[in-house]
């Protein structure tokens, strides 16, 4: 099979498009003929300096396609079914081998490229809002980096739950594009005084819940923008500032920060997370929620696809197709 591989970590230029051996189907797993790869922010971070399981290494946490082979112990999946799967590595290829438990059926009629952009980002957003964020109808949510994959999912899910939704983005143009997805008030985080804007929109009270995928100094701003006894779901360090945020002021508000990592939750609570992902897939298939795809690259251009993500110009998800 063809795959985007690398022999050492580094910038996007480390990618090579090469022939590699086909993966093996394990008794409790499936082989998926990949049709779409939803590139995750974690994929770019892993390429930059993560542990390489093999040499050459195939990076990638999520892909969708058709089951080509099922192991002898697999009873709920069969060849020919369309699935989306999560994995520790391996998505940047024509074929991928995954445990059957990590694969989710794609609803009839759903676009396979959209399916490739669902489990990690949408279930992460769902957990940030509900499982750990305890969002209630009528509360105010601030979504940092609203134009990203988790951000766009969080905006839609929060609005569907009856929240008032504030979101940040890097320009007025990007904020305008967020309005159709449920954003009530947009804030340009590149401008000074953005915390004051949050306070203005909330009548000086602050946000009940903040979904923060940026970290660093942005997380400090999230604390400042938080209401008394508010909550922060901290889900990443997309800002890559390399600074340790000072969150001590959160004590003055009797507020809380919860770190959210979907990978650990999928191991600890597999039945719950499966239900969440299946519900979201069904909601997208019914047209209640919308996957936003920014650009689609061929797998042979993996380097260009990763560069595009790292430029921070994407609005929504970036997809590759073998």
C-alpha cells in the first residue's frame, strides 16, 4: 500500500510518499480501506516530536473508509460496511488495521469525508461541554479558537443545548463565518482587551463555562473572563507558546479547571464514549449538526496538508484522500 511516512520527526518536509507492507488483520480487529483521513492537531504535534512506533512511521489518529477484512472474533462488523475509526497511529495510509472496538459505523447517506472528521473533535467538544463542563440550558459558553475542529463542534453543540455562545477567532472575517453555526457574539482574540469584550457581552458577569484548546496566556485570559464559580474545560495547547500559565486567580472566583483528554476517557469509559460518538454521527446524518471541511488534499501531499494546518488559516477540518 501507499502511505505518507517519515524516518525522523520534524517539520512537514520529513514526509515521504512510499510503498509499505499492508497491515495485518488481528483476530479482534478489522482492516479498513481508507477513503478519507481527518487530520488532527495531535497528528502535527506527533510528527514534530512524538514517539515513532516503527521506522518508517505512519502518523495519524483518525480515518474513515470501508471494512476490507474482519478478524475471526469480530461479530458486529463485516466487509463492505463503512466505518470511521480512531487509532494510536497509522491513518496516513491506504489501509489501516484497528481493533473493532475503535470503529464506528457511518450512517447511511453520510459523506465519508465528513465522517472522517467526527469522533475525536466532536466527542472532545461534547465532553468539554457536558461530561466535564456540566453545561446547563441558559448558561453562557466561551469557545476559544472557534474556527477550529473542536471549536466549531462546541459552538454547535452548545447552541443546540440552549446556551448563549461566545467565540474567539483571529479576524472579523472568521468570526462572521461562525455566525451560521450558532455563535451569538464574536471576539477577535488578536485585539487587546478581548476579556473586557466577554465581560461586556455578559453584563459584567463573565462566562459560566470556557472551552479552551489554546492554553498558555490564552488560558490566563479564560480565567479572567470566567464568572464566579465558573468552569473551564482545558483541552489542549494549540497556542504552543511554551509558557506555564498562571491560573492562581481562579481561586478568587471559587472556579475550577478540568483537563479533558478524550483518549483516556475512551479507554476508561468505552461504552459511554461510544454512545456519544454514535449520537453525534446520527445528528450529523440527520442534518442537525454540520461538519465543516476547509480543504481536501491527496495523501501524496501530506506535507502540504500539514503546512496548511500549521499556518492556522484553516476554517474547520483538513482532510486527505488516498
